[in-house]
């Protein structure tokens, strides 16, 4: 990974400050009043977020035993996008932050 890419990822992570993943086999959890926005994509994936100044805090509620992800791009494609993938490993939440670079 190049220095520029590492800096961009670090900047993005600081901007987002906190990515919370709520692992639940049931999405019956009531959304907290601390979330400004809630989007249910289907019965298996709910995205909650709040922005304060330049910071955005996310929570994902997902009905999965595998991986869950969240990505950001200018045009909705994977090219030149920032992504976060989360999973559980022996009861611990794990995250991988990546930048998908496409040479033009």
C-alpha cells in the first residue's frame, strides 16, 4: 500500500471516527434516539448514522454469520471507493478498511 493511499484511508477513518457494528441475529432491536438517519435495505441489513460537524458515526445491524460491509464512492461503483468490512472472530469484532484503486 502506498503512502498516499494509507494517508487517504487514515483520513477517511478519522472523518468517520467510529464504525459500530451491532451483530444481531434479530433486527428487532429498537433504534436508539441518538441516530439521525435509519435506512432498512431489507430485513437483513439496517444502516444507522449520525453526523456532527465533520464526523459521521455509523452502526450496521445485520442478520449474518459472515461478513458485513459499508462502502463510499463518488459514483456508486467500487472503482476508487473506500470500504470497511467487518466480521466476528472468536467473539471479537474485526474490521478491515480498504481503498479500491482502479487505474484509469
